[in-house]
C-alpha cells in the first residue's frame, strides 16, 4: 500500500487527485492540506479519514478542529513539514497554486518520497535548488502538468544527447481568435477546454501559464531556453512533443483530462486502467498547430527572457504575475494591464542568486512593487 499526501486537496488538481486515488487499490491518502477552504477540507477529512490535516491559513484552525474532532490538525508552513515527518508517506502531490509548503516539499525530497508536481511555481522560483536536491537524494520527481507529463512520457527510454528540442502545446486560451481589449472577468475565466482554478485560468488567458511551463520544462528536462518551443494547439489533444536529432517527433495524445497525468505520476511506470474515457482518434477531425502571437501575449516572452537571465528573475516574474492576477480577480486591475505591470516590475529588479529564503523575500518585494504600481 502506497501512502500519499495531497497538498492543495480542495483545489481543482487536488479534487481530481482524490478521485483518481479512490479508483486505485494500492494507494491511500494519509495527509491533506488546503490554504483556506476549511469547509471543504472538513468534508474531505470526514470522507478520506487521513492521519493528518493542515490548513495553511491559521485563522481557520479552530473551525477545522471543531469540524473534524480527533484527526491530527496542523496549520501554516510548519504544518506541511509535520505531515511529511509524521505520516510515513511514500509520495506527495504538490498542487497548491503557489510556492506554499516549499520547506515541507524540501523535507519530502530529503526523505526520498516520490514528488508528484503540479505546482509549477516551485520550479519557476526555486528550480536550481530543488533539482539539485532531487539529484542529490536520488528522488523521483514526476510532473502532473499535462504538457510536462507528455514530455516525460515521450522521453522514457530516449533521454540523452539525441533530443533536439521539446515542444509545449498551448490551447491558446479564450482569446486565441478574439480581441483582449475591454474583456470581462467572465470572458477571461471561460476557458474553451480545461476546467481549472481561477489563477491558472487567468494565466492561460495571458499565456503566462505557458511561459511558466517553459521555465519548469527547463528544470525538469535540462534543456536551455533555445531548445524549448511553444505551439498553439486549440484542440488540446496533443499535450506536447519531443523532437529528436534525426527529425523524428514523438507526441503524447489523450483525452484532455487532468486525471490522466495525475494517475501516471502516482503509478508510473505502470499504466493502469483509468476512469477517464479513452480518446477515439477516428473522431478527431483536425489537429492544428500554430505559432504563438508574442505581441498579443507578451507574458510568454517575459518568461523566456526571465529564464535566459536566470538567478532571481524567474522568482520576480512568478510573484509579479501572482499578484497582478490576484488584483485582477479582485477587480482592481484590468486584464490588459497585467503584462504592463509585470514588465515594469521586471525592469526594476537586479537579479541575484540566493537560497530559498532569499527568493521568498524577493517574491514579497515583487508583490509589494505590484501593489505600489496599482493600488
């Protein structure tokens, strides 16, 4: 029996992870964590019956304790570390929509747990540090993002110098063929393919999500920015591709459903039966691939530039984006102002190399800079 902790269990990825695990005979959830959704966390605790539960926002600790009784409860960053230390887990699913729980994740790597990573911000801000720890401890780190899972699968048995480039696919979001001027929040959150959390849905609309994935791909697969490409693929059937030196392209195609990469991260290299409906390739009429419009979606270029600069610049990019999206969702910033504010913040930063604590401070500086420019 494999024991797993689910960070971000009340979010879109977390809820899908629970569904997937419920369908697996040999996997048991021993710990769950959420940022602030204590009501759903209470419901999940009653249903899952984990050994430990953590709420990141400590103001909800009493509500949680009142709602679930005898289960061990923790709060804050230390709560994640406590779960890693005390649940005897074999795997951890990282699905917070930010770098929450970073020190607990570091401890999970040190304990040689399998890391199932959906939180791209972890590698965007702390990629060099995290990957060095992964290599040092001989840990399995499997991506849950559909695109990175696709690349991981295409590279199985094919890693080495024969890889020319990797190609990330992007749906193009809700504004692929529409103007981004004077759009409403509901327009932005109306993704044509995926049902996701609000933050990642906004990121998809600006294409920052794909930019963050470029940086994540660099750390996961060890390729420089000039060997990572992005193409628009509106059908979202081909989840990414790898091109080899002889010109061969390997692609991973499947039904667009996050439960598939979640299950593969948990069970690889085994491929077990899934609760997701199989793709009927005979019913697919078109597979379209287009170059991205960097003028319309400059956030994608910001990410490539930040990756090329390196050091603390990706952390600044990540935090500036996180804060601008938050302000947009709070109706304090227009959608088309998001990239303009991010660009200003990036221009004010001098990149330096540091440890996790330094990058966390830089992220806070970036968020404060956004607020000073907007509020």
